C-alpha cells in the first residue's frame, strides 16, 4: 500500500480522487437542479388543478373530481394559497393553521421559489406559494456530506502515507545509530585496554584519569546510540546525583568563564533512563554555553511535588523570542553556522516519548537569558 502511495503515484492518486470528487459534486448538483425543476413542474400542475377547481361548473363532476384528486395526491410539497389581499385561502402539507405564521412561511418560500399567480375569470387573482419537499431538503445537504466524506478519505490516506514515511525514516535513523554504536565499540574496547596499560605504567606525565573519563564518556555515548529506536525501561534513579555528575563533567570541559550554580537536593528520585536523561542535560548545557558565547552563568535547580520532579536549567545568554518557543524543538532548527539542529529535537523526543514527560521553554527574553524546564514523573 505504501509503495502504491509513494512518489508520483501518490500525487496521481490524490489528483484522481479530487477529479472524482469534482465530477460527483457536479453530477449531484445537476441532479438536484433537475429534481427541483421537476417539483416546480408538479407545482404548476397543482396550481392548474386548483385554478380549474375554482373555475369548474358545479355540474361538471368529472372535472371537479379530477382537480380534487390532483390536489389530494400531493403529500410532499408544502403549498400556501392566498388572495390578492394576502388572506390565506388554502394550505397543504403544513402543520401550522395560524394565518400569521402561514403568511410568514409564504414569504420564506417566495425567497427561493417564485410564487405562481393564478388568474381567475372575473379578473381576480391569487398566489400559490410552495416550498421544497422534505426529500429535496435532504438532498440539498447531500453534496456537503459527500464532500466531507471525500475530504476525510483523502486525509486518512495522506496521514497513513505520512505516518508510514515517518516510520520508515525512524527505522533508517535507528539503524544508522545502532550501526554507529557497533562501529565505535571495537576501537573503544581497544582504548579501554590501553588505559589499563597506562595505569600499570603509572607515568606521572600522562593524565590517565582524564583520559579514562573521556573513554568512559565515549562508552556512554556508544550506549546512548545503541538505545535509539528501542524502548529503554525507566528505573527509579537519584536524578540529583545523575544531574550533578553530568554537570561536573561538562564544567571541566567548558570555558572557565562559565559559572555553574547547582540547587539540587542530595536525594531526589524519578523514573528515568540515566544515560538518555544525562544526554538531555548535556545538550541543554551545550546550548546554554553557546547562547552565552562562552561567558555567563548557568543555574540548575531541581524541585518536586507529590507527583512530578521539575528540572530547571537557566542561562544568562541572548534569550529566545516567544514566537520561537516551539520552533526551536523542530528537527533542523539552528542558529549556528555549523550545526545540525538536532540537539533540542532529540531532547524533546527522549523526554516526551521515552520518559512520558515534558520539556519546554519556561521563560525567556531576548538579551536576558532563558529557562528550560523538564517535568518527569516520580513513579
């Protein structure tokens, strides 16, 4: 099905559907006009029968009977007959008997059906007002219902195609991420071995501890990539400790002109995947550093209530316009000359899809900085 709806075939399918809709609506409208004309012709016959009934000789029983039967056979078209002074003389297929309401109804009919004038022999005249039958009224809405069904059908097909396309793209990126993790694994294992050798040699000129930290960070990154596309199981973790470790690692690798302030309880727990959560904090810190051009203050505060844990990351950078609060989480959005624009998009996916939480710009003002908030469930 998705192959059928791919590329040019999908466009041809949509065009064909629209043409079918247009043709159907045109044919339906033509049918309605023909049906309406047929009802007007029937009304003309009713008017003629009524006129003959008024003009008939009382002795001409056949004409009287025929005219009466024609009028009595009308069970669908509502009609109102008035004299030249607007006095109601006759009505058919209407529940009202009040003269004022019948006159109002006659004026309503005259707005879309031209009344028929009945000229009598003595120079007098009357008017026959008629409305649409119940069947015609129902058919009037038929094109709208039909159009709605077609539009819904096209929308469902488009959404099905779009969902399928997104799913295919997700599988492609997931496969690429897993393959990247696999390729990193071999040289990473070798690096771990060399670190152990350096430890044994105990050479004071080589910063073995820092090298080991970076190798461990590579291992964490490899594990993060291996989890993309899968559904990692969140566990109850001390989110304060994980946040503090991530900040400490980033502090040692950012400008000394960046001041980090932590307001984190010693123990505060939430349902998270520690590796993916740490990735989000790392991305937010990197964005904050870029927004401050390597100089400023980053404040990280964690609070809780009975149900949720709140992680606020504030910076003193250039800030964000309120019109961009949602857009910055879109894949590809970036203000950097060299960047993919995937950091915040990935953070949003990790928090909202994997952790069933929320991430958004809590507040921001150009020139004063921004505050990002993460909301995670405690259980």
